[in-house]
């Protein structure tokens, strides 16, 4: 009897060791190049948006952490300060009451809040997230917040002093693109762009407005570009690619070219989705393409990613996506991965060099609108 009891006990799994409570792990201060911030706008509950930190190269345990991003928020990781900045809006009674706009500062290692900066005037732009609603300038010492009331303006924020430096009116212009050592450019409704240099106090200095280049009526630019150094590459609704040099104090138009026509579009392959263009470390561009393109298809998403060499203006590869996707982002590894976000909240990951499918990471978000690769 005794030996039978011992044998039966051995057949049962042994109890796990007790875990300490709380049990908190820290992330690295500098995220690896395979990590991507995935912004979940969460349309079904807008006050409860969030962003997941995802290692798209990992075999498992892909989601490494998450932070809240409330009410049409914007998320922006610093490359030098060990912080993640979130522009967000709160109402005192959740769905009503007094409005408070803030930049919340999160620690990259602990994903704990380090503080917040109140944005006055209840005017932070509230719309489906675009990365260029919140940007950094002046060696990442200052944040630029795009406001929309519907009058447009930019608030300049000192991140070290945690204070407002200025509000700059931008009549007829939208979003911010860091320009030169200390300034920004905005795209304007008349097809021009306006560059504003900031002085040492964060006030508006010299203003330069370009000639019209953005064909607003017939073939406008998507407003989220792929960055290669200080050069921004914008895709247009009908398949154009335009470069803008933001390295000087005033933005400089580098001209445009049309993506070469490829077989198989029915009726026409066009860029489509929310974040339609990305770039890798080598400067190659990735464009999310919809073979059923036409008037009004620019938000429909796509089923292919076309890899484009902007130097030769050629399509060097076409990656067939396993699933319809709404946004794409390339990682900054030497051998990059291409991440495609799906309407069901999952991510498909591809080898960017071969186009081979690598894995699906399921249920990362409800509405994965934008992705930001670690740089």
C-alpha cells in the first residue's frame, strides 16, 4: 500500500514555487531594433486607448508591456532621453465634464509615469491618430503639439522645464515635421508648406513658405511620411512618391516620381491604408498597395507591400500579404522585418528582404492604426 501511494503521488504535478508580489520586470532603457510601439486607438472605447510594446522578432512573449493612451492620443518615443511622450485628453466625468489636455511622460524601462505637462486652452487636435501631431525638436528638448479648434496652431513645450514656451498660429496648415536644428514645417491647404524657425526661447522666428507642390485637388499626399535621416518620403493617393528635405532651416522640395506600374492591378494599384509608407535602415521604402485602387480608396488598406528604391525610382520587390492590412512599418534591424497591422488587431510579420511570411502575433490591439519602430 505504501509503495502504491508513493507512485500515485508522483503522477501528480508538483506545486509551483510561490511568486513574490508584486513581481515587476524592467525593460531595457534602449529598446532593441526589433521592437515596435503599436498604437491602439480603441474605437469602441476612445477614452481607453493604449500602446503595446511588441518584439516582432521574438518566437513568443511578443508583448513586453503596455501604456495607456487616452482619447485620440498621440505617442512618441524619444531616441535619447529614455522616455515615451503621450499627448492625451481627459474629461473629469470620463465622457463629459472639464477637459484637460496633457503630455504624459513615461519611463521606457519601467513603463511607469514620470510626470505630466498640462497643455492649456483645451485645443490639442482630437482626431484619428497621426504621428506628426506630436514631434520633437531642438535635440529632443522640446515637444511640438499640433492643435485644432478648428483653428490650427502649434504649442512648443520645454520637456526639461515641463513648461509651455509658446503657441504659434498656423492658419490653413496642418501637422508638424521637425526641420533644421530648431524648428518645424507644416503642410498647408493651398498645396504649399510653411517652415518656422524657433529662437532660443521657443518663440517663432523666421517663416518661409514654399511654392505650391502638393496637388490637393487631384493627387494629394498622405500626411505621414517615411523618414530616411532628415529626408521625408511622402506617398500620394495616386501612387506618387515625393521627397522633402527637412535638414535645413526651411524645408526643401526634392521633387516627385511615379511608382512604376506593375501588372495585376484591377482596376489600378494605388497606396491605401492609414500608415501607408515606411522605410528601413538602408533607405528602402515600403508602400502598402491596394490593387483595387480608385477614387476614394485611399483609406481602404491593401494586400501588397511594394519595396521601392528611391535612388533608382524602381520597384525592387513586391510582398504579397497574407491578410488585408491597414498599416505597415519596417523595423530598423540590419535584416529588417516588415510588420503589417490587420483590422482584426493582429500583426503579420514578414522578412523584408525575401518577402517570406514569418509569423502572426494575434490580438495585439483592437484598432492598430499606427506603429513606430524603435530607432
